[in-house]
C-alpha cells in the first residue's frame, strides 16, 4: 500500500556483500513502514521520481507487508525536521531522506531513535543507524562527454547545475574530461541555479548557455525537463541525470546517466529487518548496478560508440577512473600528478574545476 501526502510548503552497505543480503521472513502481521521525504515533486522524471521508483521496487519483496509514505516538495530546514520526526512518531522504521539539506535534522533523529534506520542522500555524516548514500554519476558523465564532443560543432558545451556541491562538480569535471578525450579543444560553461526545482530559472539558464554558442547541454540535477525541452526546441543536444527525459526531446536527446536505487534500498531494508543494519557511507556506481547510461542518440558516430563501449568496460572492471592524472585545474596548475588516481575521499570533497571549464566556481 502507498500513502501519498502532498505538502504545499514552498519549495557501504555499498559493499557487494551488503547488496546481496537475503530477504528475511516476516513475522505474522508484521509490516515494513517506509517513509520517503524529497525536496521536489515526485513526478514522472527526475531525482525524486527515481528515489520513489527505488522504494516502489521493495513491493516485489514485501508485497502487502510494505507501507510507503511519500512526503514530497519538502523544503530543507525546520519544516523538514518537523516532518521527519512525525514520520517516526507515525511508526515508520525505515526513513529515506532525499536531500543534502536534511542531514543535520536526520542525524539528530537517528540519535534519538536508534531503532530506526535512516538513509540520507548525498551527505557525509555516518552514525550506527544513519547511512549516507550517493551515486558515482561521474562514471556516466565521462561517457556522455565523449558523445557530446563528437556531436558538437561549436566546441562549446554547457551545464545547468543545481548547487555547486562536490557531487555535481565531479559530474561536470568528468563530463569535461570525457569530452576532451575526444577533442582537447572543448570548453564547458556552467550556470548555477541554486535550486533543486525551479523550472523558470532552469529555462533561463539554458537560454543563457545557448546565447554563448553552446550546442550540447548537460542538465545537472534538475528535477524537471525544463533544460531538456529548451534544448530540443533550439535544436541542440542535451542529457540529464537520474531518469530518462527522452519523451521531452524526441530528436535531440543525447541520453541519460540514470540511477536505479532498488539494489541499495532492498539491501538496506533486508538488513534493517534482520537487525544487522549498520550505518555506512554508500557511494554506488556502475559496478553496483546503480548508475547506468541509456537512450543514446543515434546521431553519435559509430566509432565513438565503440570507444564509449570500451571505456565503459574499463570503468566497470575498475581498471579506469576519469580522475587519473595528469589533470590540470582551471587555473593551469597541477591538480593530479601523472599516474595518480584520486581516492574516494578526494573526489567526494572536490571543490575545483578541471582545465576547460571556463566558468569560475561560486565563492
């Protein structure tokens, strides 16, 4: 059963062993009560939609023994704290917090209720019953960069970004590096909208990039198809994160760097019910069957498709990382020495752009 509550407020377990936990048997009459709190509408596309799809996948394991409460369009801050506390008071014992800004309130909730398991998107704090989780989007955006470079005539690529946080910075850097692996002259411009959900600002940002001569746009963490639709109307290629938006760009959709959260959510639910849940930072990628690329545009040249397929295989087997030196930063200095591969801690805290991204990061 799914309970949907709409708010009119403005606005590892990553280890392979954990992702393969058996499904524990339910006691008679037992129910798994799951609450999902997200910062934007869980519509037909986008981040919140993808999280909800991951939760809905639990029905295959628990059927009528599962109750889902969806709370969408919840602003970060005191309102979110109040709402997440109420979900626990209402009997939810697995709570999924779908925004970075829910972290502090969620951590307090976890400490007050050790019997509740909490999953928190994009954060970095860990507690015994509090697990941050995120996607290695950069693995997919590197491949999208290769495709973008092969189709760009202006050699100018663009990105509409939600917030200048490491998760999105790494996605842009990998996109740039992938493009430069095909054409070293590629440049990337970025417009930050400072919102997870603002269709009007997203449209204006996309139009600003088009005015600069950009002919491929990366919609980086927008929960609406606004950027994709503007690009389609202008006749330029575009791609996005999380879920396919091909329906909004039938001719110029470059593809999607998608996420399937069901493996992680299923493993977390099983561990919670078995009493073995342990808070761990889960950063999941292609090898975990969480990040994938799909809906490739048929305009991509065959030889580039072959190269993309080959690089993807090396990402999957762990023999290649986009963040292997030599890498130069935006100011021309050495960021990563030749032969050195950045560790997860350095990628997760990335606060610099690679050479080729011509827009300075916000201060």
